[in-house]
C-alpha cells in the first residue's frame, strides 16, 4: 500500500458496494487499482495523462471516474457509509448527547475552489445528456458547470453541511459569486440520511449552526416553521436596523455561544477536504465530474473516521 491509497480494512468496507465485475469478455479492470488511481489524482491534482503506470491506462481510470460520477455510484457508496455509521453507534453516529438530551446538529458553511484554466472551455449546451450505464438514470447537466467570477477570479463555491465529527453530509455547488444566505434552504432540502431497517430517512436536523452570512429573516422563519433550532450569529448592520426601528424591530434572536463554538466542525471538515488538491483547485470541466471528485474524497474522510485499523502486535 502506497500513500493516498486505500488500506485493506477500508477496501473491505467499500468493495461490496462497487458494481459487479461482469461476464468474461466484458469485465472491468481491477476495481481497487482504478479507485486508488482516482484517489492519487484527487490528492495530487496531476493531469490524468500523468498518472503513474502502476494504475494502468489513464483513460481507464478517467472513464471509470466519469462514469461512476454520472450514474451515482460514488454517491451510493457515501450513502451506505453514512447508513452504517448511523446504525453502528447506539446513540446514532450523526447525533450527539448534549446536556442529557439527544440532539442532531449540523453545521453549514461555504468554501470557494479556484478553477484552474483546464476547468474552462466546456461546451455550453442547454443540457448535456450523458450515456446510461447498467440501467442507471440519465444525468442532465445545466450547461453552466457551476463556474463564476468572484474576487478570487473564476471559482466554484461549495455549500456544505457537516456533522459534529467534521464529516461532510451533503453539499451543493454553485458559481463563485453566489451568496451564502440564499443557499441555506436548498442545502437543507438535500438532507436525506437513510436508516438501516424500518423508519423514515433523517431529513430534519434538530439544530443548524451557521455564521453571520446565513442570518436573514427568511432563513430564520424557514427554520422556525420546521422546528429547527437556529444558532446563527447576527451581523452588526441587522442589529443596528433592529434597534433603529425601536419596538417594531422585535427582540434580538437568541445566540447560544457554547453551541456556536461547535460550528468549527464545518471549518475542520473544509480543512480535511482541501488536503486533496483536486478539491482545493478545480480541474474538472464538467460540474458532475467535479461533484464526483468531491464525493470520493468525502468517502475517504468517512472511511478514516469509521474504519478502525488493526493495531500492530509487538
């Protein structure tokens, strides 16, 4: 095993979740070699043709990554890891006991990924119809590829939800100039944590923590309607506007500072994510392939937190 590759314990965890190899004459190349090649590229950010020869033809590695990004294979693996983590903890791996009360809290934030010049140049089409593999649904791309201009240049913004153990739960990509506040509701609507056995998926966290960028009347009203506690700081201009309105401004929203400090989990999650250079800088032209890169790196983060490596005997 080399750096950036899956350990034996991690491989045993995801091997049953990968597609079957098929019949003789139409078999895939070795899955583990290809997955390690994708991880090497995600960690180092090298161009696909520069992959080391030990991973086989680079076209095979790239095509497998592109295909599994399109048909949802990477996302299904991540979903299964989240299910196993939730089922393996008696208190729920996605929940934490606070003050003798079981509470599932999520943390929201965004991060900008500078787009390399290789990420530009994709053909602008109203919708890109991708080939179907193994009966999977077709994937429609919006043609904009989540690229935009911000202060940092051409960037993609990733709007992220992380749990208290600094693991990514779900995310959305947008052009770099998109604001954070309008994305709070769309990101929360994507929460869909399935459970092992009977029971509906987890779709409503007990608490959402966010910084001042997510403070708005609409966001707070949405969280209040769904019965979600909001731990969101209020910016100075909103505080001043409320004071200027006098009694009509209402009471200031409560802010639990102890809870707000736990929001650092999403910052730690971003730090883990950006250790992969293909995440810190976007090299993929298509948005669905970049989301596939985000997903496989999220899989690695979950594997490192979930899989217990056997200790060496003296």
